């Protein structure tokens, strides 16, 4: 049974171009499903010996098991979706004749609109590291500017290498191979911040001269997702923003502000690396909360 899970994960990477994070989520969800099946006993007392023993009742009991563990509805929905995708794959690959999850409805999830913070908060956040000229402050300034300039995902930012950035052309290439890999423009302020970091900050952080990562931690290694989150949390607290701000908040803000400046939906979709325009469309509903005046790519635009 584990072999089929491994084959499915390989299929998602090679055929569906799933990101490393999405693949890891599938792996975690299916590992939990496997653990459930290992301890499962049917009313007849029969255990699960193979995927053909997994019927509709087994899948329904698994959903009940998840709900009893008091997961958030969004978490349950994701775990159920992972199982449904996997069982559908088993049918298509000939390991199952019918899909036992075919009549299973996914749990309803209340969709909250992404939150974009106001421009004055963005300005204060970008300026927060400027009072310190240490290597870490130069790095923090550069990564905050890069996040807001591009709207890239957290994993995409920490995965950047030195060769990913072309300051002369004001471009950065981000994303994994496949549809999500893209080249996006960066504004002058971000270019200047990255240039200062490369000139004065990174040389003092790097330990191994052959290290390719753009953004380094205090050990001279590639900055992690967790490290980036802690950096943003530090500056948010320092400048007194009361509402929750995560690295993804800057992605939301970038999208909403860009749309509010008059950018075409397709342009924003391409910059964000969204596979579907419907995913980008949601930012039209939050754009009017981004602030009274926007500065995008050096242009000031009234928010009317």
C-alpha cells in the first residue's frame, strides 16, 4: 500500500507539477490515512490488507475520525481532498475498480477574504530595518522589499539564489519548475535594498563562498520559512501593527494594491503565479481596503 502512495506522490510532482509544499501536505495527509487504516477493523473484524478493502464505509469513518480530533474545517477539508485525489488516482491507475470516495462530499469551509494591510503600514514596515545598518538589518530590508515588490510566496522567496536576481534589468525569477516558474519585475526601491544587502550585508553573513542562496541566516545558510516568519513578526511588533501580519499578508497586499492601481487581472495572475484567474479575482474584493493612496512600480494612484 505504501508503494502506491509513493507512486502517487511521484505522479503529483512529475505529471501535475505540484510544489514541494503541496507534495509534503499530500504525504502527511496520506500517512495519517495509512495509520488510520492500519488500526481499522471492519464490523466483521476484518482488517485492511490492501486498497481493495477500502470501501465507502471506511472512508466515511475516516472523515468522522478527523472531525472527532477537533481539526479546523479547512484542515479536515484538505485531508479529505488529499484522500479523494489519491483514491481517484488508484482508479485511473487500475489499482481500484471503483472510487470509494466518489459519493463523499467534501466538508464545507467558510472562505475568508485575504487581508491586505494599508499602505501606511506597508511604508512603516519597509522602513523598520532602516534604523540599523547591520548585515541582518540590510538583509531584512531587502527581503521585505522583495516580498512586497513581487508578491511571491514564502517558499519562493527563501528559495531564491544569487542568480535569480538581475538588478540591471530589475527582474527576479522565482517559482519551481513548471507553470509556477516566472520572471517578475521589481521596483527601484527593492533593487536598491537588494543591492545594498549584496554589497554590505551578505558578505558578512556568508560562511561558505559557494553558498548559492540569496538570503542567509546568522549561520550563513539559506534562510528558512520559519526564519522569515519570525523576522516579519519582529518588525510588526516593533512598529506596533496590531492586526496579524504574516509573510502571506504582503502577498495579499501586493495583489490588492496592484489591482487597485489599475493593473490588468491577467498581469496580476502572472505575477502571482496563479494557475487560474479565478484565484486572482478574489483580490478585487479587498483592493478597496488597501489605503487612500497607492504606490505601485513608482506610480502614485488615488484609491477611488
